[in-house]
């Protein structure tokens, strides 16, 4: 449906990069509220949500440099080579800002957002640990959102630039 590489391809690629001792940043993204969208609006609308998210994630990736995978039903991985963790986090925030702007435009009758975890490859020796820790960081963010401890406070779109999300931690 999305045309993205799958989980198996992600795991093989990450294992290979780690075996070669290449530096990269892994971003684990999980869609917020997909199950609720499927339950309340139907799976066709859930698919529309997945495709909108895929488009926004893809737009944050550099052509021929970053690798994007659909890791699960509502989970995505991005491999960013040659950028710092902070830059990868800013890209994830930009994705959320663009999703928020779709909400503001009234394109969807429900909120669109992602939770994410970002980790450096050099912090781990095993690819499974790397993915697991990125997943744990994403889940911690998702829990904070559920508790109201993190929220997107506002976003801005300057002319001919990317939207920027601003998050507040309670």
C-alpha cells in the first residue's frame, strides 16, 4: 500500500550497516491513534491516515541518502546517515508539524501525529538492541502524550520553508 521497504528489509539493512560499523541515526516512528481511527471511521480512513503519514515522513527524507521502512502496521523506521541525533529529532518534529497543519486545514476529522524515538547506531553493538531502544524511546514519548506531559503547543510555517513543531514538556 505504501510502497516502502518492509520490516525484514529494515532488519537486514540495519544489521549490515552495524556489521560494517557505519554511523547512522535510527528514528522509530509510531502513528498515534490509528486503532481509534480504524474503529471509529473504518479501515479505508485508516489507510488514508497511513498514506498521509507516509507522504509526510517521505518528504522529511533526503533522496538517495535516507532509508524509509514500514516496520509494522503503524510503525516506520528511518535510517539517517551522516546527520546528528538532534537533526533527526528536528525532522521528526517537522513531520508532526506538517501533520498538524493538515488538521488545521480540516483535511482529516481526527488528529494526526506521530510519536518517535531517535538513537545513534554507535551506542549499540547489536541491531536488535538498537531497534528495541529506539522503540522504547518512542513508547516513552507516547506515554507522556497520553498523560498530557507532552503536547504540540504550536507550529509555524514560514514562507518557502518547512513547518516547525514546538513541543512543551509538562
